[in-house]
C-alpha cells in the first residue's frame, strides 16, 4: 500500500469531528493520518485532543493580523507538514478565495445540514426552526463561496417529536462522525472525481457492509 494521506485539520471548537478522523485513522478504517491540527482559538479542546494523540497542534493567533497574514501562517504549517488534504472540522473563520484557490480539490468541509439548505453557523437550529422533517449533514469540497462547493456525501437524519436544536444537533453529529472519515477514505482511494458542480464517487466498497449504521438515517451512494 502506498504512502498514507497526510491530513491537516482546521478546528475552532470541541473537536469531535477531528476525533472521529483520529479514531478512524487509529482503527485503520482510513488510509490517512492526521499530521497536524491548527486552531484560531487557543482554548479549543480540539488542540488538546491532538496533543493527547501526539499530533502536532498549533494555535495560530488571528489577533493583530489581517486575514492574509493569518492564513499565510496556517499555510506555512500545512506546507511544512506536507499535508495533502485539508479538512475544516468546525473551523469558524471564512477562508479567503486565494487560500481556497491554492488548496481547491484538496480542501473539504463538513456542514451540519443538507446543503444548500441552512448554510451558516447554525444549520441545525435554522432547520428545526424552519420546521423541516428531515435534516442531516454534508461533506463538500470548499470553493470561493461559503458552504457552496461540490458535495461529496450527505446523510439524512429524521427530526423526531420533542427534538430541540441540541437534541437534533447531537444526532446529526453522530452521523457527521461517520460521513467525514468516509469522505476522507474515498479521497484517499482516489474515488472522488469533481465534475463541475458535481462529485462522482467511483465504484468500490461500502462502509454500510462493514461498519455499524445508525437507525433512521439515510446514507448516500458511496457511503
Ligand atoms: C460540527 O457540527 C460541524 O458540522 C460544524 O461545527 C461542528 C463542530 O463540532 N461545522 P466539533 O467541534 O467537531 O465537535
């Protein structure tokens, strides 16, 4: 087997999406290693998760720098660690078009709603407040527009009676922890072909046959 994919994760918060990638890597579910974690928030628990797993963690302070300078420092870390896939896992800053252009097709994001619905920082709450019956999560390549790039995987999660934002968000998060590592493995296997707005997932194995799935979740082709 060839070189493992080298992943750089950008995270601003708790880091459970990051943890799902680390866990999948350590269980050999994905042919990839997280080689660095970068945060714009010095208190991000994601940094502590990285350190616990002996992964180089960097707090890149945005204060006192314009976006270009801040991203230059982030890019330097990614380049120095020979990263070949950047994963935004709860990274709360908007990345500049020049950063996205440089990393395009090797830069993915996860969003806690079924894009293009409910973009932005509260996809779970916006969905439930709208009164949807089905929500879910999306992984996608990042492009020049926020929450807009070509979609890799989506999974649909039922809204249940008695759900509030946090209950729905927790169930969606469990599914994020499945489709994010899966998206990375499809990337590692070279099975993601971007064709304009669309991503074709080339034929191959399915995790539905190998790993536990969650009841009442609709998994996409390619999962
Ligand atoms: C996730 O819900 C992700 O979809 C969104 O931010 C959240 C990050 O959660 N972009 P965590 O910090 O990985 O637990």
